[in-house]
C-alpha cells in the first residue's frame, strides 16, 4: 500500500527551488522519448557492456519504460512511488526506467532530487526492496572533469531514475565473475573510446531532425 507522501523540513526547503526551476519544453512524443532511451540502452549500455545484466532483461521484455512530464517535485516523487507500487504488483517487470522528460534539466537540481527520492524510498518502507541508479544527460561524477569520457557511463538522453529490484541485483552480481571490477572496466573503456566517440553515440540516440 502506498503511504501518504510527506515532506520533512529539509525537503520543503528545497521545493521552492524546484518550483522556480526553468524546466524542459515538452515537444517530443512519449514514443520518441522511449525510442531514444531504447536506442541508448542498446547502442551504449548493452553494446559496450556498461551494464552486463541489461541485455538479458531487454531480451526477456522485462524492462518498463515510463515517461513522466511532471515538473513539480511532489508529482515527480509520486510517480516514483507509483512505479514502486507497480513493481510490487507486477513481478514480470524486472526493472523500470522512469524518464523525466520535462524536469531536472540542470544536473545539480537532479542530484538534489535524487537525494530526496532515495530518502523517500526509505520513508515509504522500500529500503532493501528497491534501489535507484541515476542517469542524466550532463552526468558528472564527483571530482571528475565534465569532459571526462567516463561520465558517459551514466549519461542518458533524458534525466531518469533506474528502479531496480534489490534481490535480483544481488543475484545477478553473485553470478558475475568479477562484479567489483565493472566500474573500473567501464571507466577505462569509455576513456579508450574517447570523448568524441561517446558524444556521437549519445547524440545518435535522437532522430536526425530532433
């Protein structure tokens, strides 16, 4: 059961910042947004084994692509909890990509939202059940140069939250021969491919006329 979404004082202090945020303009259809995300998943994440577990779930048809056009943070958070509720009820969905098509254009705003979202999962009793992975068009790891090609391991066509079943993730990691080395391997790979290549791969996820 979904609990009422409540905002503690630290959350409420941030809401005014998001409400003043200049959001993305909605011009693209949901299907185009899903297509760009699917292309990203296939041509970058799976093609270069950024996530070695993604191909199996895509082939099984167990990845849900959910497009959200809300710009108010309360509604964006509610959409996250609704997706958790859907995972509770639909075991055939292994994982969800929740795509925020019109919000969080600024990466710093997205990071603030991510912090609130992670706290909300705990508040709603989902700790140990679901966890979040984060992706954004301007993703930049702490301490990294924005032009470091390694940032493209987490750069995506749109801001999104990847909602994962924790038990399934633990099982997948347990079956991988070297899970601890996945992040370092991805850093080395993307830097070897180079910034121009990674930029081109991400840009190619969109239609030529977009």
